[in-house]
C-alpha cells in the first residue's frame, strides 16, 4: 500500500514515518508539508492512502480531502490531528479514520486496516457526500495540478466532456460536470445557458442584438455570453439586485 504523509510539522512527519516502518506491506512514497503538495504527491504516486493533518498552511486538510474525493482512483484518507474537535467534519470529508496525536501504534495499525478495506472496495464506492463547498477548483495540467480560487472564477463553460474555467489568471480545463458545479456553488454561480454558469457578482447587464439574441455582459470579460430564453428573466432579476 502506497502512503503519503501530509503534515506541516517535521516532528509529526518523523513520528509517522517511524511508525509506518514497523507496519508490513506499507511503502512511504512521499512526505509533504501542505495541502497543495499533498494533492500533487497523491496524483504523482497514485497513492492508496494519505495520512493527512487538518491544520496546514494554504488549503487545509479538510479541503484537501474534498479534492482527493474526485481523484480516480481515490486514495483513502486518514486524518492525523492534535485536536478531536474536527471529527465530524473529517468523516463528512470521506475519511476512513481519524487519529489524534500523538498517534499510537495500535491505532495506526487499525487505520491501515481500514484503508486496506477501503482500497479493496473503492471501485464500487459511489462517493461520499461532501457538505461544504470548496474554496478552490483543481485542474490537471500535463501530470501536475493547478488550484484555482473559486472567488477568481468569472464563468464556467461546458465543452464536450470538460468544463473550461475562465478566471483571473486565464483558462483551465477541469473534469467535472457543470451540473455538479452548479449544485455545489449555486450561491456563487448562476446558469445563463445550458452550457454556462456565471459568477453572479460579475454580471453587469444584458443586451439584445439585432437578431433578438440576448447576451450577458461581465465585469472582467470582454466577450458577451449568450443567455438562453428560459434564463433571461432570472439574469435580469439578479442584475437588478446587485
């Protein structure tokens, strides 16, 4: 079983490394100190398990776990934290176990057994419900990953099996459906067309061209975006409230 350790404390990583060395059938493939690096390590090594701290710089462990839930195959997540107050959130984030520091050898062994059971059955796993929306979207780029802050996204447009994320730093492709993004981020984005979601705060006005087609004008996007007839009234209503 390939394991990644993600913790911003070197001593915590050292203890986990020592404990893992005593466990049979375990290969430590990476040690990292933040959530972004954890995502890269799991993608690079096709990790079966990540031992994940919660309080880390950048994206925290809970959000890291929500991104990992979209990986294929999905690694098992075991949280290792100094506090037990996050237990409910951890299991909502699809963790298979939750260890409180200092991690005891017998608890780590039990967590590894849970992770092995998870990896055996993960092909039949329908996925867990992740209740909090993410603060970043995750795009894969030629073997690496890019995290895109949701607050920097102007609009999302479906193209074949991908969604193009148009954001403050350019464009990226993500392998998520527009429908799932609308469900997760419905308070931030609204549908203006069957293939397009727009950040509500980006809407400036709607214009009708000489052919009768309606387009939305965005604050930071030059290109007008087509609005379908069924969405026009709702778009106008949102603009009036801004």
